[in-house]
C-alpha cells in the first residue's frame, strides 16, 4: 500500500522532538501520548490497532492489538490527519533524554526490528508488529527480552532511545559485542546472539554481567549509550528514602551531621 | 524465472543491502546487481549458515578479493528448489542446511516444551491432586498407625476440651457412654464418650476415638435407640478413619497450595481446600457411615428403627427450613437408602436399651438450665 511521504525536522539536542509536516490529506501514526503540539487543521483520531489497515476484519484487528499489548504499547494508536488545504505541522516528543532516529524503512528493505517501547511515530501505513525471539538464551539474557517491535512498510519511521545514538553498519561476518540492553534497533539480516563473557572472574566482578549480546553482520544496527533502565536505576539509587542517602550537600557538618540521621 | 530473489550485502553494494536476483549458471552463482553489474562466485565456495534476528534466516556467504559477501534469500524454499541446478558440492551444503535447520527447530521446540511443562507443573500437580486426592489421602491415612492416630486425636481434642463446655457427669453422659461401649465392644480403638453443652442437633467424632454428642441432639431424641443410631454412625467415622482422612486431606492441600501459590501461611487456602474436599467426598463418607452403622447396631442387638425414626425427624426439620450441613446427604435420601439397606439385611432380634429416656432428658434439661443461667 502507498505510504504517505512526509517531511520532518528534528529539534533539540538531548531531549528531542520531531516536527512532521503533513501535506493536505496526509497522516502520521504515533504512540498514544506522544504528541507535543499540532497546528490547526490537523485532526486527531484514535484507532484500535496500528492504523495501517493491513489487518482486515475484527479478528485481525484484535490480533494486532494483542500483539501491541505484548510489546508494551497501548492498545490504541493515534492517527493525525491533515484535513486543511495547506501544509500543517504536528510534533512528537521523546519521553526521556535521548535521541530520535529517523529511519527510512524503504531503504532498509522494508523491515526494522527495534527495542520494545522505542517507537515514536511514523508515516501512516507503517505497520507495527512483534518480532518474537525464538532463541531461549537470547530471550533470557540478551537484554531485550523475547519480544521486540517490528516496523514494516516503506515510509519514514521515528524511533527513540536513551543517551546518544550510534548507527553502525556491519559488513558481512563482522562481529560486535555489546553490553546487554544497549541495542535499539537492527536490520533483520543481522544475527543477534549472546556470548558468555568467558571467565568466571570477569563474569562475577567485571561488572558487565554474565553475557554479552553479539551482533554479526551484514546489516545496520543502532545502539544507545544509556538505556532508560540504567538511568532509572541510578536515579532510584540516589533518591533519599528509597535506597539512596539524602545528599544534603550544603550541610556544614557534612558527613558528620549525617551520622545521626540513621538509627 | 531461473533465479531467486535475495538481499545482497558486500563490497560496493549499499550498506543497508540491495535487492538482487541470483541464479546458478554452471558451477557459478551469479548475482544481478542491476545496471548491468554482476557478481560471480564459484558455488563451491559458498557456505550456507543460519542467522538473522531469530536465527532462522538463511545466509549464503563467501569471501572475494574485495571483501566478504552475504546473500539472504527472500524465500529459502526457492533456493532449495534451485539447488538441483547447482554443482554437487553446493547441493551438499543445502542438504546440510536442511538437516541442521530441522535439528535446530526440533531442539527449540523441545526446549520450549520442557520450559512450559516446568512452568505448568505446580498447576498440573494441583490438578492431579484434586482429581486423585481421595486416593492420596487414603494412602497416607493407611500408613498412619492407630497409636499415632490416637495421639493426633488427643492433640486435637485437648484444645476442644479446654473450651470447658463438656458435661462430665449425669445420667445422660452415663447413658451415652454405656450405649457407646455396647456398640464398640471389641474395637481396636479406645473410645471416649462426651456430651457437649450445646443446643445444636449435632454429633462428631475425632480421630482415635473421641465421640462428642451435642446436648441438643440428646434432647431431640425420643428414645435411647435413636441416640444409639447416631452413635453407630459416628463410630463408623472413627472406624473408617474418615476424620483422619479429612485432616490428611486438609494438610496436604495446605502444603500443595502453599507450594503452588507461594503463600506459605496458606491457612486460608487450606481451609478452602478442606471444605472443597468435604463437599466432594463428604456425602460418600456419610452414606458409608450410615450403612456400616446399621451393621454395628445389628451386632450390638439394638433396634434399628431408632436410627430410622431419628433420620425421619431430621428430614422433617430440614423441611421446616433448618439448614443442615450440605456435606451430609439430604435426610430423605438417607432415609430411603437406610430403609433399603435394612430390607437387604433383614430384621434381627434386639434387646431394648434399659433407659427411661424421658427422665434422662428432663435431668439433662435441668443441668443445662443451671449451666446456662
């Protein structure tokens, strides 16, 4: 089916949003709750499923929606249609610090596998499915779980991840070892596997965990420098009362004063 | 035709891969890169392996002077069909791929199966236990010696006795004791008979031989024979180890549910499971106790009409809207079964019980009156 060709502009450095320009009649789909602003003339419509109209019938729609639940997304997608007779803008913001990657699915051969929850928005016609990891070890220890998101179509899609994004093209057979959790997206031609770190000493004290994720070419991969879960762990560890110490840095007594805070 | 669609990665090709058509020509594999460009490789140099996101994608790879190449057929079946036109070495590669793909699929299926069974095993165990719980409880119960049963009963009864509601003396207590002893002569159990100061029409037996009759039941009865009928029924619960079985049941459920649901306190679940088990097996046990109780009456030469008339009374109460435990069969049903059993056994010579039940009842009523005032 014909995808809507959309123009876009990404704003911001580390807390980005993407502004999409829609021609009259064009539409974009987004995760529910991702919209930042939209100009007059753009109409928002909430649809059950992913709005790609690839699933026909009620059963197909229910299946699609069920799959979306598995990937941790909302059952509904929001479609933004430009009903004015001039070009209008709509913007979608990333929910946490990081970068937005624009991906042209047509260039990538039509399919991209990406991290759960990382989809931000796309041209209408892009379908959101699940990519199920059949390899048990990878599902358990690969850092991305058994279920990842699969974007299919040939239009633009925008994916979001934490920290700095790194795009890397792997030559055939080229191997990259990656800390689990840092994978954002990969082309389906890339072999995704896990590898034991090798020595029991490094496994226990190396701080990298028991397994690396390995990516073997050919194909493109995108990595994130700061997975949200890692950021969240550090924040929780620093919150007084939950697990961290109250860092009252202005105290004259400093550490001495805090001696009496805990029983 | 004569080729298969594939995505090609390699030197001088777009890094995201390029859609190409590939075909075999003699001992060469030829990729049509478009715009008249072609890449050629000896099919014998091509290796087949599995790769891709979930390890199910077929990868053809080889090295050339310029670098490494990978080709991903869009449809592995098309390549397998074409393999016939390829050189023998490549055909062998395809055969190897087919085998290894099959093995991998089978291994994967087995792993998932094992995992599924492991995850579902507590549930399966619980189902099995529910289905066969009576049998399991029977096995365990059979393994408990009478001496241990008595100890268990004493333990359970000690708590009950501490409630202080048992009547210790009086003609009623003596009568119950005497009738009971006549019924249980020669039993391996050491029976103890008690009367509970409680207005409910009820009686129960504790494992090991403590039988408790509520005073309300004694007041409701019109003759000693009627009481004897009830006692015979309760004695059969002890003889047939029904209450012990119930305890084993409840404990087993508690342990199992604790295991399955991770709630080690498990008291709520245990209670629930016990009730469930009773609902399912209670009726059976009650009918058995009725039937066997009748035999006991025969052995002790006690008139069975007392048992029948007491159940008639219970049936009338039921109709009057006083609810009995649902674990007991409906009294009318019981009555019919009992009459049937009696007909089958035939009548027997009975010695009347030497008690003036009206006098015993009035004395009991006075005792209770004093107690409750």
